[in-house]
C-alpha cells in the first residue's frame, strides 16, 4: 500500500476518533435528543443489517412500544460503490398478523446516508418490518422479517438482544469516506491454477533493438525519431558515421577517393586502347582481358573510397539505420550528433499490439502443469486483473521441458493480442497459470485477505458497523478470487475493499468503535 493511501486512511480514522471524543457515545440517545425524546434506548436497542438489490441498509432503533415514538437511524449505502445515499424517501412499514398496515416516512436524509423516520405504532404483536427506499433512479424494499411491538416499555426492556461487545468498530461515516466494500462468501466455479511470476515481453519477431555497428556518430535523417513515434518496416531512423581510426582523417579519405578516380580513368583509357588493338588483331585476347580486369578493380576501389567518404559527408551521409520491424518507438537513446560506442542500443522498436506473457512456475508447482488453458496476472499500480484465455484473446506458446537450475522454475509462455494500453514491455507481473478442470468451491475476493503475522485473515461483517477478525485457510486462486478451504461459511460477508483500514481500526476499537452521534 502506498504512503499516500496510508496517510488518507489514517486521517479518516483520526477524524472519526476526534468526532467520537466530542459527541455522545450512544447512537440512539443522540437521535432521541435531536427529535426531543429523552428516553434511553440502551441495551434494548435493535440493530439490523440487510442487503437489497440496490442498497445496503444498517438500521438502529429502540424496541417498539405502542404509543411511543421510536426514532430510526437508517444508514443507507448504494451497493454499486458503497457510498452514502445522498437523497431519497425512506418509509418504515409494519404489516401482517391480521392487523392494519402502519407506515412512517421521512422525505430526506438528515445528513448524507442517514435517514431518521420516527415510528409510533398503535397496535401490539408480531409485525413484519419493511424499509422502503424511493429515489429518482430506483425503488427498493428491505424486508427485515418479524419484529415485536410491545404493549409497554417494561415488556420491551425485558428483552436484550446480542450486542457487539468485543467486535471491531468501524462506523458508517468512516466507511463512506474511504474505498470500502463488502462481498458475500459464496460458491463459485473456479479453475485449477498454479502461482507464477514473470515479465511482459514483446513477440520476438515484433521487436528490434537497433545498435551502433561501430564506435561513431549518429546523424539525423530529416526529423529525428521521437519516443512513441510509429515506425514502418525498413524505415530509416538515422544515419551512422563510424569513427575514423588510426591516422585516418577526412583529408586522407578525400585523397583516397581522388586517387581511385585517377586510377579508374587510366584503367578506362587503357581498356579502350586494348579493345582497339585487339580489334586490329595487334594484341592477343589475354591483354584485353587483363585490361578489363584492371578497369573493374579500379572502379571497385573508387566505389569503396566514395562510400567511406560518404559516411562522413553530407546531411544523409553514413550507414543507414533501418528498422527491421513495424511498431512503435518505445525507447530512444541516441541524439543527433551524439557519439555511441560499438554495440550500444540506439533505438528500440516494438509492436505493442501483441505481447508475450513470460511466466515462471516454481518447481514445486510445476508437477500440476498438465494442460495450461490460460493465465491471469496483475501488475503494480493497477487493481484490475488481466486474463489470457487460449482460443479467445491468446494462445499457449510453450511449456518448458526443463527446470532452470538457478531459479528452480519452469517457463510457460502465452501470447495475447490487444493488450491494455496501460501495460508496458518489461513490466513485472504476478499471476497464475490456469491448468486442469473447473470445480465449485467457496470463494471470496482476493482483496479481502490480509496478512496477520503470516496467517491469512479476513474481517467478517457482524453488523453494519462492527466486524470480527477471522483466520482462514486458502486454496487455489483464479484471477480476483481465491478459494476458502476453512474459516468461513456461505452467506457471511467479508470486507473486500478497505480491509487494511479495518485492521487499523482494530487497534483503536475503544476509541473508534461506536462513539459517533447519529
């Protein structure tokens, strides 16, 4: 976790703690005080957490008594982002048991996410409790089940539901300020996989490193190439002028070129003379052939001299540096007129439309590599997991047949097309190689798991603002999900985003747990 995020999380915790120190401890007392009712809801209060199709509801209210006003504190979060519901109408409905329906509404929240309808039931007995939420975008109902309406306060106070003593407190106001979410523990079809690490690389025939053929100077060919520029196969990126060696200088090269031209002129005239004499049968054919050979040798010498001279003269002189592939210029290490040592990289061109995922599977897991069908991987800085699926967006290139004696790993290489623009050649990755058949297992988001002194643990939602720490035994991982072998039951909810912040809250549960005013 980066320092900025940790600072933000700690600030949220401290803000919550400071608010707690300055406000009443009991939610219900505060609500009653705001509404003008001074009775103590205390241990007899009811807390219910319920998930609908659009919203999460955490509601607190006193035991319902005929003829008494009972303020509700309904905390509503949208399930799409677990943020506070900013506007809407909330209605508390009591129905069933052969009695007339009673409803109590509030048209807007007292603050973002917190709605305070007041119920004053007229009839005692078992009633079905429903909370209806109406916004401009949707309508949803939370059916909370049966609840008792008592004929008097004495009967109501005789029941004391389980409280949250000993659990970790993390208030809704704090949850709404940070990146927080929960997920249900549920059965999920997962593929068998083995862990791997590796690197994103370019396809071998889609990448080229253009290097200096000798020590020398780089010369521009028109506009000098820039990072990110599209390059076509055969395109001249620049010219390269090798450094003059020994006693050679520009004057010597020019003299060699002039001397070669003089020798070619002489050889050409001698050839013309020999051809005339041979025609008159004054010389044997051997003399003619010798003159032709001398003329050809002189011409070659001139061409070589001109070539050497051309490498150091003129705007486009030098050895052309051509790209052998089409792609994008992903690295430029040369500058116009700059000096380069022999073999040093000048330009790096790569085709970023297709990547290779070069994975290394630990030797201990390699025995489970039967028939890889794909891979999932992550890179630092991106929450999203990426998937390569053979036959869809990629294909298996090879599975190594030997264990690397140094790293004790087996290579597995996949090719995949149309990679995300955020992915870069050379990125280090952590992932899994998918191998074997699928099976249905109990699973949770991998982001829910934190390390507690080497033991994988999660935070289970006990009620809307209280959590329990739970150690778990994990199995296979498939992308963003991980199998839970032991420690959780279907239907429980775990903190899937913000688990680290709940862990911080656990160290200050006395300060942060329940001390905010609703």
